[in-house]
């Protein structure tokens, strides 16, 4: 009897479930969290502050703790993951997005939306926005989500998969996949400036190797003697590993590490999200200001000084029709690289001599995407305006110092901008200065007449400044000024395409305004391979410092050119003449000859303005969104509603599915007696989930009596179900399906009766309960109540075997 009982006792102990994650699983998870933090620190060059590391560490700890607690409660993989996701959302606002949380810590709909959007779109923003990144606010959701994913996989593997298998270095190394992926991601999503690469690499490798050595099963095929000898050997091995890691990392790593220029980072190979080529070119709308907005107040400026001009846009690409900004696919230091910069603007390029200027602009009739300023902006702050309430809508070009507002600059917007205004050097100081080796953009379809005239004008000049002044002097002295309005005595067509530039060269007299002359100067200078760009802006022509705000009208619009000199910077040139009096060519009047009388066609009534304005200025804005493009507020609002609903109903659906599967498995048992016993078990589980205390370690009759006592209604039929179940299980006869179905029918009727006796709150809570979880909670409570604080199964097994 004793010999037969031994294997039975051992078999029972082996089949009993574990009480939760072991200490080894918790230690493994903690090590992986530390390794992940080391890996995640590599994002330091991409973020502007250490809040990203706090968010990443928070994601690691929150999810790991949630999974370990769920495992301690005996929940399965799906329920553990669900608990981790709920904890990730509830604690995420306080950790990753405190600015969106209520009082900085409580969850809110904008915070939930930010976590969801940042987890999906933040990765793309991180590699397309200018580093270091501080905006948009949801960008911290990237490390928070990355830490959560790594912790979820690690805790599940360590507590479920690895704990049930023989410990080997190969199996343990699977836990390192998550931190290694994070390490690689920190390189790809970072910048070409490494963030303590050597120190992080050595620490990561040393800790990983030491952990693999210590977590190997003790004594696998090796006789090491006493435990103290084993401990001393582990200490010695750990010291050797650390020393080797440091030596190899310093010597070998330093030798094979790539230079900063050859580092492969994704941001260098990804096209920026904002493409100014899709927006109207500002110079094409030059005549709009001079004809239809010449007396309209576009904006009011406070702080403007004498001689200062407002810069609107910098244009360095010509396609034969218009001057515009370069495309993102062209050289990286062109006018087309606009990026979101965050709360701080990039540092200005080297400017030998500059003065500081701060102005406040209040927009009135101006409506465009370009933000006027006086030089290279160093700080930008919006004071009011619904469309400019956040810097997340600003895109900035760090080469030209121009900025755009993607939502549009319109009436009511008010902002303050601080600029560095370069000082203009003298021609004498530029006599020996060469042209800078600036990467130029494409200039196509330059008329041959323009190139020939540039060569002719600059033939006798020997220095770059002399050649450029020769071009400027020629245009200024031989050309005539006209906006082409009704008041001008000489017609002047709009536009600066190749045909208009050719007309300027071939007509008896050059006639135009800043639009034509700045374009013509730029084409001539570019034919000499000089880096030149056209600047459009406004010149209020202040001769002294104003005592109050200055109103800028459409009549103040202007354009000029800038050429880059080596070590000096961009030097302005103003080629537009001021003389509006075009000489009238005297043509001899031909003698009249008699002509036969014929009927003349009817005269057309043409307004004078039609004769001087053959080109219409397009006022169209970027292409409207399609019917399937949702407004920006729809997605955050939808996520803010759906995420709380998912937190409430997803666990409900998961638990309901588990219960249905449990009942179906019991009812479809292969034998009738097992199915009948399953009906009783289902009854007990349902009563437990309704909040009743189900007696354990006793007979079904006593359990039925105990439940009837709690129900307080006397005879309920539970005793009859207990008798039917005992008969089916212990009679030894075959139980027909009809008999087991009868037990199920009685059990289900008692469950429904019990549900009707409890309140709505208990019925609702029962949908979120699993009897297995309540059993584990009771077991943990009993464990905490013991004197030692822990109940071990091994001593109980030894008593069973004895």
C-alpha cells in the first residue's frame, strides 16, 4: 500500500499548478529591464530632453509589473496581456504625456489619443523631424510603447515558457532579443552623432554575459564541490567577463566603429513630410499685392527699425516658369528642407556680423503660409490666433531661416519673433572674397539671350563682386520700373517665366518691377555658376525708427537677390530700377492711301486694365482633401472614445469567451459521468463568480448545504443536484447522455436563480470574474496569514510520501 501511494502522491504534486512566477523569472525580467534602459538611452541624440528615458523606463516597469502580478494571480497569457495593456493605458498619461493628463497624473481623452497616435505615427515623426525632437507632444509615446512591448514579451517568456524548460544559455538568450532590437532601433532612429556608444556597448555586453553565466543551471555536468566553491567560481568568472568586455570594447570597438559621417541612420534617407512644392509659389502672386491689395493693411509690425525689411520667402529653384523652393530630393542645404523643429529653433549658421531684432506681428488682411520675419529667426512665440495656437504646425528651414505655418497665417494671428539680422559688407571688403561653394539647385530653361547678355556685361570684370555689380548696374540704369497698373504710363505684363525674361532682353526697353528684375538678375548670376537666390518680402521704406506700430500694405511688397560669399554669408543685391519714365519712340506717320470702302467689324470694349494685365494671378490654394480624408480632430476624438470603451469591453469579451469555452469543454466530455461532474463544477464556478463562498475539501452534499445557507432560502434543489452528480460519478454504471443533460439542465436553472437573487452590481462584476482567480486570491491571502509568510509545496509532498 505504501509503495503504491508514493507515486500517486508525487504525481499529484507534479500536476498542481504553480503559485506564480518564480524568483528566477522576476530576476530575469529585472535584468532585461536594465538592459533595455541601456539600449534605449541611445535615443538621447534624437530627443531634446531626458523625458523620453523616463517614459521608456516607465513603460518597461509598468508592463513588467502588470504581467508578473497577473501571473501571480494565475491568469493565462491572454488575460495577462490584457491586464498589461490596461495598465499601460491607465498609467501612460502620468508617465509619458503629463501635459495632456488631468492635473498631470490622471488619465484623459487627449492623453489616451496621444498614446495611441504616438505609438503608431511617432516612429515616422522621429525620423522625419529635425533632431533634437520635442514636438509633437505624443512623441514620448514612442519609447513608452517600445518599453511596453519588450517588457510584455520578456515577462511572458520568463514566467511561462522558460520556467517550464531546462535552463540553457541558448534558451535564456532568447530574452535578449528585445533589448537588442531596442539597441539597433536607437541607432537607426537616432542621428549621426552617437550617444555614449562605447560606454553603452560595454555595459550592455558585460551585463548580458554575466547574466547568462549566472542564470545557467548549477552543476550541469560539472562537480564543483560545495556551494561556497561554486559561488567563488561564479564571482571569478564574472570578474573575468567584465574585464574582457571592457578590453574588447575599448580596443576592438574603437578600431572598428564607423565614423559619424558613415553611420547609417534612417533620418538621412527619409524624405521630410512637408513639401512646400505643393503650395503656391509666393513670387507668382507678386502682382496680387501691387494691384488688389496695394492699399490694404496686411499686418501691423511693432519693433521694426529704420532700413529693415521683412523677409517672406527664399527661392532658389527655377523651372522655366517660376522661382520656387527646391524639392526635398535635391541638395540637403536648399530651401526645400522644411521640418518641425519643436519649442527651440535651430542655431543660426555662422554669421560674421549681425544685430539682434525682435518684432511683434499682428496679421490683418495677409493670408498665406509664409511667416514674415526680419532675418534668421532664433525664437518664435505665438501669442494668439486659433490657427497658430501650437508650434506643432510650424515648419522651419534651418538654411534659409524661413518658416511656414501649415494651417495658414490668417487674420487674428499674432506672434513675436527674434532674429539675427546680418550686416551688409562693403564692396571694398569683398574685392578678394571668392564665391562660397554652396550646393546649388536646378535652374532650367534659361533663355540664351539672358546668358549672352550676362557674358557681355561681365566681360571686363575680374572678381565676383565686380561681375555682380556690373549686372546690377546694367539692370538698374537701363531698365524702367512699372507694376503694370492703370496708373502706370507703360504697360508691364506679370510673370517671370522664360518667355517674359526673353522679352526683357529683346524689347526696345526693359520694363518691369521687382518680380522681373530680381528674376533676371538671378538667372544672369546663375549663368556664371554663382549661388544666388531670390528673396521676396516687404519694405516699408523707413528712414527713421518709428515711434509706434508700422502698417504694412501690399504696396510695400518687394523682391531682391542674395549671393553667398565664402566666409561672409549671403550678400543682398537690389537690381530694380526706380525710373518709371520710358522714352517714347518717334515713329514717322505713314502717308494715307485711298482704300476701298469695306464694312468694319464691330469694336470691342476693352478696359484699360485688360491691356496691361494679360496674365491672371492664380489665387488657388493647395488641392482640397478628398472625401475620404478626415479632419485632424476626428482621429483623436475617435481614439479618445474608443480606447476607454476597449478598456471596459475587451476584457469582458475575453473573459466571456473563456467561460464559454470552459462550459463547452465540460459539457462535451467523452463520458457521461465526466459530463455530469462538469455540470457540478460549472455550477460551483458560476456561484463563486457571483461572489458566493464555495466550501472546499468536502463532499458535494456539504457544499450544497453551505451554499443553501448563504442563499438563505431553505431548500433550493442544490442537494438534489449533488445527489444526481454523485450517483453518476460513483455508481460505476454507464451514464447516458440524457442523464448528464438532466444534471446540466438542473445546474443551469440553479445558476440563473442565483443570478436573480443578487443585485445588478454583483451580476456585472461576475462578468469580469474567473473562479480560478478567486481561488488564487484566497490562496495568496492564506499564504500571507501564515507565520512564515510562505507555504511551500515540497514539505507537504514529503509528508504525503511519508
